[in-house]
């Protein structure tokens, strides 16, 4: 009988949940020690975690998913795609930089200067748009650390912009009084960069290796003299099954080396110790390098213990992971990429998404393909009604600025927040998250998420949340008739209504609670076209 790959991965994961100490590639603690405290590097111990109230109250954060892959302005995964012969990335790279056997991603890093980056100005703008926390990318699959990294010589202080990017973001967030988060993606470089080992299969450069297998010795007389390219590309190994990129660590042939696991562990521990982030986002199933290594479990335990040591023995940290089991959701916050569950969740969770590509893409700008402020706000309202938060990436150009169309989106979000933010921040889910046509539509999550944009909202869609004795009913559009709220019908026994107001309006709202619905008479003046909020005071 054949067992599918996904089932095999699940069985492997389940095995390690039961026998957590038996990892094929356990990391030592020779350089960076796990802080002692309440949490141990086991799922059982991590299940003591409680989501801090500040995060549940915050609801909305902004993310700078910014690094050297933004320099070409060609969008996501450039550092992998530029080594795929015939791809759009490859063609663009050959035209603008040269052939990847001569000019590789290391040279794109060298070209990245971040010359116009003003973190204080950007974070101030994000706060103006309503962000209650800010997250910066610390490294991506391209493996460049964006701080003065003790364990990665390929870092933004030594190469590229020659700036401590994370230090700049951290100071800016602190000045604005925003909780500061870091996202870590580098655990995947081992497989993700394998295209850099290749060579063209035809044409002038046929058979000439790309620069992914270069050694330190080859750098003599170059700008990168003294640096080891394998510290960046991590390609001193055979291809994983000859199949290339996989999200999971599926079998022994794709597993990273012991040294690779140790290095990732040390780098991430160093990052936590330097910046003490309020939020830590891992772009991994459960935890990085899991289930082949205990590195992720040790990092998680250290992160929680370290956070408690710096917060008077109170845990205020938020740790994110993807594709979590129910047991793992007790240990950390579930992150859903570019999507949302179609039902409310008992535990706090987060959507991460972007108004364009994760890395800056000039085509998205040229073709006017950014999400609108209306799209962002409606997504936020739906997410909050289901007990979630929204982390929104605003792509940053290589020079460190955002473009005029992105500013328009942020200004639209800010304008809506100016009037309606009380219906978002510090709220909790009501007994029902919503009603209307979209509620009845199934929209299951695919893997990490990836189900956004499939549901279209109208003024007949309502989302609820509450704060004390106040219920907020948000209409997901501009109503053209009376608003009927079936969930507040007399027969539902939800309690008596004292008063109804429309946020952003001084107009007296007329309403009547009937047996089968609460009828709100269509207001004469509608404050905005995105989503209007009725503030319902309950007796």
C-alpha cells in the first residue's frame, strides 16, 4: 500500500511529538545557551503559553518584508528564480546584471545600498495608519542577516548597504511606542537556493556552473574577497532528491547538515538576545528545522524565558508558526498566510498578507495591482470578528522608500481608522462572528492559507465584535436600503438595545427590534464607502 507524502510527513511529525528528545540533528548549546526558566524545549512545556492581552487588543500590525531581493524590483523569490534558466527572473537578471555564472545573487546584495531609507519616517506613517505593532524581516530564504550578525559574515553591516537594518527599525519602533517584531525565514536556504548549483542546459553558457558552488578561494581580487560564498548559498551538498525546493524536510536526503542547524540556531538566538523582540515570526511549519532538529524548540523555549526575564517574570511574547496542529496551537500563535479561516477560532491567531508581492515588484505598481484600502479594511474586519489579527506588508523599494500608490493605500486605511478604530482595537469576538451571503460560502485554507480574495463582500454582509456592553456591527459596504440584522432579532434573545449610533455621523439613527430581525433604517448620510460601523449599546 502506498502512503502519500503528506501522510508520511504527518506521521513523522506525530512521531516526534511523542518522542521529542529523539531528533536526528539535535543542536548543542556550545555558543548560545537556552535561558533557564518556566519553559523547556518540548511541546508539552511550551503548551503553558498564554497569548498576552496586548496582542489580542492590538489587532493590526504592519510589516516591512524588506531585504536585498527588493533591489531588482522584480517581486518574490528573485534569489531563487534568477538561477532558473528561461524564467522571467533569469532573463531580467542576464539583461541587467549579467549571466548567473558570472554575476550571482551575492552581487545583487552588493548592489543594494538602501540609500534613501528613513525608518523613523516610515514607522511614523505606519502608526498613523493604525498599526499597533511593527514587524521587520531579519533574514529571508536568501540567507543574508540584516543586522550585525555574530554568526553570519554575510550580513547587512558587512556587505550591501553596510547598515544595521534591524537596529534602525528597532529604534524607530521604540520611538513610536510600538511593540517590535522580527521575522526569520532563513531556515529554508539549504533547499531553496539549490537552483544556484545549476547551469544552463543550452546556449552560450551551457554547462558552465552558476555561482552557487563557489568557494572562498575564488574571491581573491574581487569585492567579496575574504568572504565564503557557501556562508550565503549553503550549497556544499548534493541536491535534495534532485527535485529542488520543498517546503517540508521530507526525508533524509533533503535534511540539512548538523553545521547548518547549529548555525541557524546560533544566529537566531543572537538575534533574540540583541533585540528582545515582542513578536517573533517563523516562516516554517510549526518551528524552523522541525522535525529533523530540536533547534526550533530550543529557540522557542529561550525566547519565552528571555522575554519573561525582561518583563518582570510575565510573558508578553508572541511567537508565530504555520500549519499548526491543535496541540501546537497551544504553544504559539497560528499564522495564516494570505488568507483566513472561514470560521471563528477559539484561540488568537493572525493573518499575514501584503498589498502587493512580498518583495517589491515594479510591475504591481505599473499595473495598479495593489490591494485597495477598502480591501484591506474589509479583510481586517472579517479577521477581527473571528478572533484574529492582521499583519500587513507594505513592500519597500531597494532604496528604502515606499511609492506614492502605497502611500495612498495607507492614507485610505488611516482615514477609515480615524472614525472607526474603536470598533477594532481592544475588542473581542461576539457569540456570532457575522451574517450575510459570505458566511454561507465555504472557503477552506490551502496549506499555509492562500484563500484570500475568493469571497466578495457586499452591504448585506455583517461582521460583529464587542467591547463590554457595546456591540459593533460592521456593514461590509455602502448600504442602499435598510439594514437587517437577523442575529439581533427579538426571538434570538440577545438582550435589549439601549441606543444605536453610526460611527462618523451625528445623524440620529432610527431602528426597531422585530421578532425576526433588528431593522436599522438606512441613514441619510453614509460616512464612507468601505465599511460603516453601528455602535449598539446593550442594556
